[in-house]
């Protein structure tokens, strides 16, 4: 599949790659949504409890999945269907945010439940990010991988710049609004992912033309096509 992908898209610009643009556009929206609630979660805990300590703990719970799940999840993602992993991750996050919105609407949200939601949300993000990185060599031809990775990094930076101020503004208007926005962002990401073709597992290793690991591989992508960071050049 990698060879046919490369031969059919040598001259095609990246913005005309249907699968990449569907994935990228959907994740622009959902990544902004995630940054919105990254600020709103601690603000909500502070509003509910008046405790800066607990607000700090919920911020820690957001980063905990990166510390404990990143490496083991990478090994699992290489064995699972990557498209299904990404669909499941966005679907679960949309349902979680829907539960948060419902609990806020009826004034039944507990801090313990919120901590659980935050951790599972972060775990789903880790799984999605790993599956996306591993699937990328099967979505774009090899010569466009550096450009695709750069666009994904720009997406993350842009979401950081826009999401947190937007989260603060929405929270000031209504405590429920950042979570409604995040829920809708995950729904849109899920819908966009539905239209990405299956078969993102094919050609995942260097034996199918994905290339080998190299110190010059784009940051966030291993040339062998796996989602686990490899080689001494990865810090």
C-alpha cells in the first residue's frame, strides 16, 4: 500500500489528500476543544471546592496519562487497528464530556468523578496521538511525511494559543460552556474520522517501504512506521 500511495500521489499537494485533510481538520477542532477544557477543569474544581490544592490536582490528573501510559500504550497501538483506536478515543471522550455537561446541568457533579473523567480523557488523547503518528505513513506518501508532521505540530501550537483563552472566556460566560464546546469538538473529530478510509494498519513496518529509523526522522514520527519512539536520538 505504501508503494501505491507514493506512486499515485507524487505530484498531489498535501491539501488535496482527502484522508489527511479529514484527519487534520477534525483534530484541529478537537484539539482546540481539549485545550479549552484543560483550563476549564481546574477553574471548575476551584469554583466547586474553593481549594487551589484540588484545582492543582486535577491539572496533575490531566498529565498523569502521559507519564504512565505513553510507552505501554504505544506497544498496544501497534497491535490494534489504528482507525478504530482513533474512533474509539474520540467517541469515548465525547461521551465523557456529555456526562460532565449533564452532571453540571443537574448540579450533580462530584470532584472525584471529575478526576476520573480527566484521567480517562487524557488516556484517550494518548491513544489517539500514538495511533495517528503510527497511521500517518499510510495516509501520506513518504516524501510528504515531514510536511504532514509539521502541520500536525502547527495544529498543536495553534490549539495552545487559541484554546486556553477561549476556555477562560467561555467559563466566564457560563461554567458549562467550555465542556459543551469540547464535547462538540470530539463529536466533529469522530465524524471526520468516520470518513477516513480503513486500512491504516497496512505497511506499518519498514518491510513495506515505510523506511527505517533515522536520526533525521521528523520529531513525533519514527521512520519505521511504529508509534513507539525509538533510537537514541529520541530524548
